C-alpha cells in the first residue's frame, strides 16, 4: 500500500511539473508575441526635405542661425514677415557661393510626436519653397530632420524654422 502511495505521489508530482511547464510556455509565448505586436515600430523619420529615392545624409549645424522663422501653433504657412529673412538668406548665399542654406525645423513636445514632426517638416518645406521662389538653386538648400525642442523654452521658440548659411 505504501508503495502505491509513493508511486501515486511521484506521478502526481511529475504531472503537476509538466502542467506548470506548459503554463509557463503558453504565458511566455503569449507575452513574446503580444510584446512584438505592441512594441513601437521603428519609424524612419524622413528628413524635412528628402531627395527622391535617395537617402539624405545628416548634416551637422555649424554656428548660429542666420534667421529664424516663427509660426503660429499648428500653422505651416510662412508668416508674412518672413520676406525679410528670405532676402537675408539669399543675399548671404550670393556673397558666399560655396555655401548652402541648411534648414532645421523644430517642434515642442506637446501632442503627438508624429503629427508634430509632420508639422515641423511642412514648415521647413515652406521655407525651402520660399528660397526656391527667391531664386536659390535646389542644390544649395539642405535640410535636417525635424527636431523636438525640450522643456524650458517658450512655445513660440519651439515652433520655428532656422536657416544657417554654412
């Protein structure tokens, strides 16, 4: 009788061990598969001005910006007062034919990062289009991908596009 009880305990112990392993496997697989579906996908942030079918290399900003264009919240239309800044960039590029205009769009951290990035990109494109309309050759205009302006800055400063001639 004692041997039957020992055998029964052994079988029950093995059975509970197998059940625990199966449960752990199911939980692990579920967590793994669900975690992959929920993980943020790597979104390639397009540069503010991308050349068609080419990868645009990141250009390092050098020095202080020549001009800054400020936008109203959610707006992508170049402000009316921007004509003076555009003229300043065109004049500087005329004086220094080996240099380019580097456009950098910024946004704040409020709201959706994807939407803010697109707004910053559209603002940079508006500045680019104004430079093209003013006679600047497309190969003399480069852009950086949109950047977030972190806390401690007034909201107007976060909604800007900077242009450097470098």
